[in-house]
C-alpha cells in the first residue's frame, strides 16, 4: 500500500529555491569585503614644494594598525617599524607633481586596516598626511588626490 505525502511534488522546487537563496546570500557576503583593493594616487601639477614625496600604503592587521597610528604620519618615515614591514604589508612610492601611481592591495585574512602616509616636507598636521580607509565599507577602488600639502580621499 502506497501512501502519498502531500506536497511531495513541491519538494524539488523548494530545494531549488533554497539553493538559489543560499547562493544569493553567499554572494552578498563576498561583495561586502572585496578580495583586493585598487588604490590610485593622482598628484596635482605641483606638490610638496616640488620635492619628491614619499608615500607608503600599509595593509596591516588591527594590532599593527594601532601601533602605526600611534606612531603617526609625522614620525612614520623615520621609525624602525617602517623598516620591518615587507611584502604585501607595505607599498612604497615616490611621487612628483603630475604623477599617477596605482597599486592593487590583496586583502588577505589578517588585513583589517589600510593606511596611507605621505611625508610632506613642510606640513606638520598629521590628519593631512594620512588616510585610513573605512574598513567596514571597503570598496574595490579608491582614488587619493595628492595635493600640494595634503592627501585627500575622493568620495
């Protein structure tokens, strides 16, 4: 004697819907944190009183980020911690007026902060010499304007 389970013919449709919904949720999670970030540095015609400008882009974990931010932009370029970073943790550039530089930073698991420091010759105000990318709202691309005496993140 065969017993027919009511709604059993809808079971395959329900399973397909669940799979599609689950795949949609997974893609939303993946989009919230890109696997890499492209950063473009675009310099104005004249920057840093026409003196070559060192710029570092750091991709670090939370612990190292706290140390780096405590050091600050003013002391970063002469600090021993700078010399210890290597590989995907630090990208070093020298920029002059009119330059365009681009780097793709991989977001490996421990990377929680991306910090950009510039070593302007005359500026002492830290906030104009550094940018910390908003980690909760990372985008896949950023453009940083390198101005005469400050860095500016384009919206």
